[in-house]
């Protein structure tokens, strides 16, 4: 298993425990020329409303301009379809240690 895959699997377990996991079809997103999302879940805000959290897991460098633009378009699309506030976060894997440090 590659370090990035290990990190994404660990991050998925960590974040999905924080809320309600949301499965988003990469095929559907690609059909609209949107970016695929690594992790997506619903979390309650302090005001008790749901917030859609989208996490991009990176094992190397920050997302490129095109990838970031597609992810932001995905965030906008999912937020409008679900009529929810959304937040996009990028999480990085340290090269030395593939363990989580969230």
C-alpha cells in the first residue's frame, strides 16, 4: 500500500467518525467536469445546522490550480444540490510519518 493510500484510508476513518459519511460518486462529478472528493461527511455546527465537510487528502504538494478549481466547483455544486453550507479543507501527509496528526 502506498503512503498516500494509507494516509487517505486513515483520514477517512478519522473524519467519518466525526459526522455522517456522505458517498459522492466520482463518475457523477466527472460527468459535470468537477473534481472528485476524497472524503465527504455531514457535521453539526454550533448552531445545530448541518455543514457539508469536504476533505482533500494530499500526500505530496498542494493541489494545482486546475485541481483546486475543480474541487471548489464540486463544493459549490454539492452545497447547492444539498442546500447546505459547505467547507473544503486540504490535509497533508508528512513524508516521514504517514500517521495522522490532525
